[in-house]
């Protein structure tokens, strides 16, 4: 179930000041109190991941941990999670969705406000 994402990295927490574009297999980052290596500061950066991911028909459990904020959608219409809040505790979530066979567009917007920076999203087919 690997999915390749395009990751656009931004200097500022409002998805502006793009400074890097990377290809990444999945979304699995724990920068601790640091940041992406190219960034000159440790807080208030953001990332947008986009990917066309292949699914078989079925029910899927999406799960993630983000510190601080995340907005994640599938096909630009269905929310996976929406927590666009500056919080040192961040958010951990699980959500079940029925997915049809085919390619689905996943978009994840993330920003780190202060402290630890974590961005992790995954999914598994449950039936």
C-alpha cells in the first residue's frame, strides 16, 4: 500500500515561502524539537503532501499523529481529519472510510507552531 507523495515544504506556518519540493514514500516524520534539515528555524513551518494513491474497494482505517495542526482530505471532498489549531499537544486520530477501487487523491496540509514537530499518516484495509 505504498503511496508516493509530493511534499512541498514552506518556511511559514500558512503554507507560504516554499523552499523545497521532495518525493516521499508515505508521511512519517518526527522532527522532535527540530525541523526539516533545510530550514533555518525550528518552529512555524508547514508542509503540503499530495499523492494519487491506489486502493482496492473496502473499508479503511486512517490513523495519524500531528503536532501541531493538520487538514487531511481524500479526493478533495471527504475529510480524513481537520484540526487546524496551534496546540503543543497536537492531535492523534483514527477514522474509518469506505473506499472504492481506483486512484484517490490524498492531500495533507500541516504546520508546526511550537515545540515538537510530528507528521505521521497511514492507513490499513480492515475489510
